[in-house]
C-alpha cells in the first residue's frame, strides 16, 4: 500500500494515492475535487495512472449522486468519497409547499407575533392589533398557531363558531367584514379538553391550516404563536419561509426573566433569517383611574425593553399599560376603544331603568337625539386620548411605518 493511500490495494482500486508507482501523483484532496468533474482522467498526469479509466467514467457520478444507490455499490467500497455519496440523498421537495405558496400569494404582509416567554400578552397584542388595523379599513387575517392553548376564539368572541369547508378550501371564521380568524379552537369537539400532541402532529395541523384556509386577498396576516422556539415556530419557517415573512413583532414585559427569553427569540429570528420589526413592552406601567398617577408596577432592573432594543439595535415599538379595560375588552372579544366607550356610558347611567316617566311627551325628542350624538362624538374623541388608546395608536403607527419603509 502506497504512502498517502486513500484506500487502494495494489494500485487496483485507487482512491487518490500520492507518490504511487505508475500513478498520476494525485493527492487525496486533489482526487476529491477532480473525481466526477470534466477534467477527471484528462490531465497530463493522468496518462500513466492505472485508474484513469475509473476517472474518465466518473462523470456518470452525477446520475448516481443523490440517488438511493449512491455509495452502496460494490465499486464504492474503497472510494474516499463514499461518505459524501452516502449523505447525498436528495430531499424531495414537499409538493404541499407549492400549494401553501399559492394560498398565500394574495396576502400582502405576514407578521408573526413572538416571545420566548408565556403570559406576556402575545394574544392580546395580536387581537387588538387586528381590531385596530381593521378600524383603519385594512383586511386582516389572524392565524392562531398556539395548538395547545388557542386564545383567539375567545379574544374575538367567536368561540361557538365552526369552520366551513367549500370548494375553495376552509373559510376562516369572520368576526366582521374586515377580520377573519382560524384556530384549532374551531375544530375541537370538546373545547375544554387538553390537546396532548407531539411535534409531528402539530406540524401536520399547521401545514393543513396553511394549505387549506382560503384567506383571499388580505392586507395583513397576523400569526399568534406559542412561547419559545418549538415545533410551531420551526413549521412556520419550513412552510412559509423567511422570504415570505415581512417581519416579526416581539412582545415582552419589563421583568428581566422575560427579557432573557426574548433575547433567545431574537437569536432564533436571526438564525432563521426572519426580520424583526421591533419589540413592544406590555404591562409597562399603570395609570390610576382616580388621580391619573403613573406608576411602574413591574419596574425594570436593567432598563426594560427600551434598553434591550438599544442593545440589539432594534426598533422600540412602544409601551402598553396595565389596564382593566383592556382585560375586559379581551374577555368580551371587542376592541379596546369600544370597551372604554361602553364603560363610560355605564358610569353616566344613560341606560338606567325607570328614570323616564310613562307617557313622557315626545316633544323635543329629535333635538335630544342630536344632542346625544354630539355627546357620544365628544366622548369618543376624549377616550382617544386615553393612555392605553394612545399607546396602541403609537404602536400600530410605528409598525405600519416600518413595514412601509421596508417595501
């Protein structure tokens, strides 16, 4: 056996020896680059090599490389490139990917809502962002991918609804003419039972949603995701691809334990090639409804999300306060502003029973109606200056501005 041998025996099965008698003098490294190429067996130093015939015929390797027989034939046993061929099995393209791309071709913007931590308000941000965009006239789709804990049916007050299948596919459940929602919550027979699924089954459901739901032409598809960087997130990358995702919104609270997990989510996005639109800080502060004093209940120890954004060179999307009205809005499945208006009406006692006397004259009712409309308009304008509404307005405006600059 010669010096620097690549697996030959008596120069009959050359794998790329060097300094071998009657050999062209190829090193193993040179042989790996040359074997199977157009120049294999055609170089001047190949003329006296006893294995020239093998190299001349190695161009047929392209037909074999990536096939089931690659690296398994008898003549492959002593080849130094056998491992390459054994690992060359070409992965067949999933035919469902083309169907998914076709389904999403009329979706102008795809935005996943992410966070490494659970309970920070991803579902709240997703639903209220959808309501806000819809109020501006945009067509919005919401895809709830939290398979084990779907929240969006509750957040939009459509828990009793079911999915309808047509010749075009699955129709999302429509909250109003501008918002369509799809969630595993709509297809579960017992909606209070636990979903105990392993990764492949979760992945299969996500694929089914992506290839079957008929979103039609919409401006934004918001994807509500579970905490962490698990199967659901990997399925998004696998089936949608980072090229189709316009950017992710990350949600965090001010606490360090939440920021720590968001840093991991940032790393996931960077490794997966997903742009980050920015990070929004939820439960950032509390404004007392009596005295309007602003306090930080979860006061950050390291500067909170604003400091993290500066550290990671990301956009800070704003601060959303702790507000019982926001909690009520999510429980009832209504927009934040709508809940504030309803609460104001209740406080003023506009719907109190028995205050009007029977047989009250109708004189001046038209005038009263006009006055009532004027009061409602003033109330709405006043509530639009509410700290929480202002925060959501700034947050959404920032997201839209970033998306516009990306185009």
